[in-house]
C-alpha cells in the first residue's frame, strides 16, 4: 500500500485532471457586496463557537448559496520538464500573487471551516464576498511562497496534508516538515486530513480505513495539538458508502472537487474548483462567478 511519493504525484495529476474535466457546477451565487477588501484587512476569520451547532437537514444545507472554494496544489515557476497536464496544477509564483491581489482588490474575504460549518447549518452571517482557499498535498512551496503571500493580505487558508510526504525531499517536489505544519496551524490556518498516501477513497476496504484515516489523523493531531475535523478526498473522488466511516471518526465536513453534491450528505461533498496554472487572474475571477 505504501507508494513512492513520485508515484503518488504522477497518479494524482492524471486522476485530478479527469475530476476537473467532469465539472458540472451547481448554479447558485453567493451574494455580492459593494464593500471592497483592502490589502491588510481583507480576511474575516473571527473565531466561531461551533460546539453547540446542530446539523441541519440536507435540504436546508443544499438551499444555501454556495461559498466559492479554491483548490491549489503547487505554486512555483514552470520547468521545461513540466508536461501540459502537470502545468494545470502548478500556478507560477507571480501569477499566484496576482490572483490573490485580484481577490483582495475585488473585495473577497477568506473564511475558515468553522465559519462555513456555522453558515451551512444555521445560516450564520458571513463576511461580504466570502471565499475559502485550500491547498492540497503538503508541498513545501505552500509554506515558503503561499503563506507569506497570504499573510500580507490578511488571508487565512486550509491545508490538506498527505502524511506520507511530511518532511520528505523529492526529485521534483519538496514537502513541509512537521514544524512547518504546526506553524501554519499556530498562525490561525486550518490543517485538514488528506490521507496517508493519496489512495483513491472509493477503493477503501479492510485495513485502508486505519492506514488512510486513523493513523494520518492521529499524526496530524499530535503535530498540531488540535482535532482533525476536515477531510479532502484524494483526486476529489468519493462514494456515499464511505461517508459513514468519516462520520464515525469525528469528521464534520469533507471536500470533493466539482461534481454535484450528495443530496443526503452535502456536508461531506462540499464542492471546490481547481485553480488552474493556465488561468490569469481575470480567468480565475470569471471561473469563480461561473462555478458558484
């Protein structure tokens, strides 16, 4: 079951592409506001007490307007060895900074899972033009490039960690250390689970639940000192049969990519879109509006 990191990455690129290509966004828009975010106070991440929130029925949750959620992977400049498919998941550094500036200039405010959970279940108020930023797979550039960029804008994010790669250095990609993951958490970002080695969630059986969920969750909780309550499906692929396993382990929300939400468990099929490396800030802006 233990794959090499390079095999994981190669497989991820291929399957993630198929997930993105079958996108069928649901048509609901988060209400816009004329209020504009500035480059220093654009994030609204006031702590929310979710301990007493009762989970709403699926119909109520599905009726609420969706919050745009972006999914990023690598943030680095393209190399001659990067293929056409790979570049879709590699956003070049200046382009990423320009995309974040566009979000801030457009008045977007980042929110975190507690706020999303409260909103979906109770209709709790969100800041004007809310958006969630998520980063998958533990890549080191998320600490060295992404985190400083977001700090300048007052933005916070969710980092979905694949534990097999923690602290590793690869031929093509280096990964965050435990100390760096803890620092992100201590600074107010959210750490979520992204399995052990990115194995397809739809194929889990037997010991997979322990290897891909229990052990990674325990390690991340030991690193951060916080309970893991959010999960991102590898490749964005999910099945209804596996959702009870997530619930049993205390997860309260799970994030896919861009397929339709489950009519019975919308909290465990929350939609994201991949921010493509080919997109300009303007294209990203249009994609957010068209996808949510």
